[in-house]
C-alpha cells in the first residue's frame, strides 16, 4: 500500500479545508468583486453598492438567525412564509392603529413591530418545543410551520394586498443621516449582536458544543433543549424584523411574497463556512456569504440577464454550497 500517497492526500485535504474555512470565502468575495467591476462599470458606484447592501439586508438578517440554528445541527424552512405573515401583520396593525385608533406614527410603529415579533416568537417557540421535546426533525417541523404561516398570511389579508400603509414604509425605505438605508443599519446591528452572542457569551459556546456532540454537551451539564429553544427565539426576532423591513420596503403587505428567502439564507450560511451537520459556522462568514449571493444577483441584473436565468444560477449556487459543505467538513452527511 502506498502510505506516502495517502499521507500526501490527507495533508492536501487538510490544507484545502483550512484554506477555505479561514480565507477561502474572502478570497472568493475579492475575486467576485473584481469580475463584477469588469462586467459593469456601474458596479462599484456608491449608488449601486448601497443598493446591493439594501437588497442583501433582509437575507443577511435571516441568515444571522439561521446560522445559530445550523450550528446546533438544526435549520428553518419557514422563514420566507413567516416573513410574509409577520410583515403583513406589522403593516396591517400599523394602518389600523393610525387610521382607526388615532395613534401617532412612531408609537404605532413600535406597537406594530412588537406585535410582529410576538407572533414570530409564538410560531418558533411551538416549533422549537416540538423539535426538542419530541426529537422531531427540524426540517419537517419548520416545513409545517411554513405552510401554516403562509395560510395565516393569506387569511389575515383575505388574500389581498394591504395598500396605503402610511409612514411605516420609512422603516424599509428611509435612510440614516440621509445616506445609509435603514435596512443596512438593522443588518449591521443584528450582525454585531449575533457575533457577540456566538463569540463572547456562554450561550455561544453551548451552541457550538451542542452541534459538535449533543451527548457530550449533555454530559457536560448543558441544558441542550433550553439552549436550542433560545436559539430559535433569537431567530424568531431576526425573522420578524426582516418581515417588517421586507414589506415596508415593498410599500405594501403582500401575503404571497418572500418565497424562498429561507433557502437564500441557508445558502449564505453554508457558503460562509457553516455546516448543516452542526458545530461549525461564523457570523462574519454568513454575512460574506450573503454578499456573494447578492453580488451574483446584482451583476446579473446590471448585465440584463433574464430573471429565469438568475433563478437557474441561484439553484446552482445552492448545489455548489452543499457540495462544498460536504467536501470541506470531512464528508459528513445530513
């Protein structure tokens, strides 16, 4: 047997894993920026970069929450439907409070967003309890939540679009200091909070421990069920904020929108180095992954590529992300 060849193969694999996990994602980002700038002179303009960040914000916010779940070995296939439901509720509640309740715009906005967050927490608490207590597969439970949430969105709006929603559209269309879009501000805030949670707190260490080896985590005294539920609650807040931003940016509550957002968010996390097998993932990598997905969509739009080609390319990116996940994480299966 050629043991030297095997040793060299192992070293080669280790080097690739180390390269991709440490700098590979940033290398891809730099190369992609260079290619996009060659394909379109408009790409690096201030207006387009701000537009790119704004378009990426909602997916990035959802991806931050999903990263925590993926690290524990769980996932969420309901984010898009919950975004639609919560977003419609936020806009509908705001419209009712201002037009019928006579409440001023700012407190009405706070109450409306608060209502959306509570609804999102209720949905994800139910999902998390079923997943942890009954050991149900996360993808099955959240798929059921997705179906229910989409139905609730259609029921709440009577399958119609909520129009003339008022000043709450500033949440998705306004700018801080007249320069930085609010969705970008929220994206940065949630990314920072998520990073602190993962890297600077006991809960973050628990999340990695659970994803790495749940039984060992239990033996070490970690309350795995409670930690996973807390991760889902944090994700619920992220999804609710994303829903409010998404619908306010559309200037209407559309119950049939936000389809597939969860897949973009999961793809961003995987491209960023997270593994669906659990135990691996960073917020920095997830944000970069979101930017890569956003840049691909952005440059395809700038170069006038038809939308159906964009969907095909997005699908290929998802497949690529899964293959990279398997190859760089030791060949683990899901």
